């Protein structure tokens, strides 16, 4: 039986855009409800990147109503990462090498399996999630992966149900002041501390450091070559391979 909290459309420009339009028109999409698309023709990721998807992949968005006194809205990207990781491990327990990369990526080893995009409008945040279940897009300069290519066959609807359940639990905890525990849950699923990351900063240019955890507000910590620890609140973060080659995976 179809999940009444999940609405699926055959094709749409962007599930995020559709929910943002509803907000702009005065409609408040209910929390826990999801809009999914079989095909997305104008999907997007961070920094304005195009991230479209085809049949069999997960492409969906949901809304969060912000309330006074809660954790910073940007922490929802990390909460969503925890939910997606939990859902993937629920449907593919044998999946190895799955890790979260700050702020919004799911990697299998060094290849991007999925991503998260937050877009805020007034007192609401739209959380968009894309996961390569059936196929991975070709993205210049970026390694990508799909579950199918890793020999894991997972239906979109099975994953959607697992994600909706995980997100409902994690969002309830976030609203109830559970961000500190969710932060620890994210760290437990993240790339190992010491993993080399690079980020382009406006004033300092390209900075490289070892991943050193998260600030209480969700900012990433990088330990630089001189031992100093730098908090990164925003930026396009790249994974630096052992050879020094960068693998940008934000999308």
C-alpha cells in the first residue's frame, strides 16, 4: 500500500522548487510529508550546480517548520545526513564504505552516492535529498557511484519508506532539543578524523587540513599543517586523496 505521507509525480523540474513555490503562495507543507519525482529535469545542488536524476533514483523534498529556541537551521543538513545514512543501512546492510562528508554529501569510499540541499523561506526550510540508487550521473571532475553499480538492487519506494521513517524520528528529536546527540550520531557516521579536506575561502584561498570534528553549531573543524584548528562555517569542501589530488563531491 502506498505511503500516504509520500506523494510521487512522474516528472518535475525540481521537488525543492515545487515546495518553495507552495510556501511562497502561503501554503505550509506539512512536516513528515514528502514530494518525490520519478524524473527531475532541473534539480540542483549546492553552489548552483545542476544535479538531475533519472528513473529509479531517489529525488525528494520535505519541509521543516522552524520554531524559536531550536538549534541553528543549517544543522538540519547534518540531521538529514544521519537519516539518509540510517535508511541506506536499513535497506542495504551489506553496504560498506558509506560515510558522511561535511556538510551535505554521502560517499561510498571517495565517490558521491547522494547529497542534501537546504533552502530556507521565512520560517521554513525545504530539505532536498538525492540518492543514486539506480544510476550515477557523470559529473566532470567528480567521482560518483550508484547502489546498482555496487551490485545492490534497491527500489526507490523501499528506500523512500525507510528514509521517511528515519527522518520522522530524527526530526522529532531535533525539535525536542536533541541536536547534541544528533551531532554525535553524525560524527559516528562521518569520514574518519584526520581525513584531508580542502576548502576555498574567500580571503585565504584554498585551505587544506585534516578533519577534526564539528563545532557545537555544526561547523566543520580542520586541523591545519601548523597544528591550528580552523572552524569552517561555509564553503565548497573537497576530499583530498593520498596523492594530493582533490575530489570535489559537493553537489
